[in-house]
C-alpha cells in the first residue's frame, strides 16, 4: 500500500508517495547513517542532478536508491 508523507527538502515542504516497504527501508538506512529520513531524502534529491529531476519523480529516485543500496547488503 502506498503511503504519502510530507518532508522538508531545501527549506520547502513536499509530499512523497512510497509503498510502506520503501519507507521502512529508507528509515533503516537513515538510522544506519545516523541521520533523519529528510536528510537522506535531501541527499538523494541533490545526488540525482537537475537533468534527472526533469525526467523522473523524487519517489522514483528514492525507490532506485533503496534498491541499489539493498543489493549491496550481504
């Protein structure tokens, strides 16, 4: 089931819709890194560049980040 949450990125509020499993994974990764979910999402957003922002949604970028990071786990 998809769950929409509001987060602050670059000093503005935005809503992100992700499935619960992605929210849980994002929370785990943020905790492992010692940062908030909002801080991790900000890093994901900044890391994708202006061109990628025009092509894909932030939700998609987050899903790809979670998938890539999960694949690296033992």
